[in-house]
C-alpha cells in the first residue's frame, strides 16, 4: 500500500520542519534497513524501498512496511 498523499502533505521533518519528498532508497540501504528492523517484526520480513527526504537538511526517514519512521535517531544522514 503506497503512502497516502494526504499524509505526505502534513508530514514535515521533525528536525527542521521542512517539507518531505518521497524518494527511492538504494538496494544496499534497503537491505541494511531490513536487517535493522527485522527484530521488530515477528512473522514477516519488513519491506523498505522508499524514504521521505527533507528538502532543507537532507535527512531521509525510512518507510518500513508502509509506516514512516519519523525518529531522528533512525534517520539516514544526508548523502555526500
């Protein structure tokens, strides 16, 4: 199930309150995030292929099994 457009409109970066954009994640990053979140899912493998990237600070917040993880500690740092 894709992220609801209305939800995307109201979500903002928790660090700087800027707008977020839906972006695809590289396969290596997706695999790393699946491994990181695997213990939080009992009988299924988490799906991670997209994230929400901040337009100002460039942090990317992963979307894990259709749930945006909007915690600063879980955000991916800006790409170099």
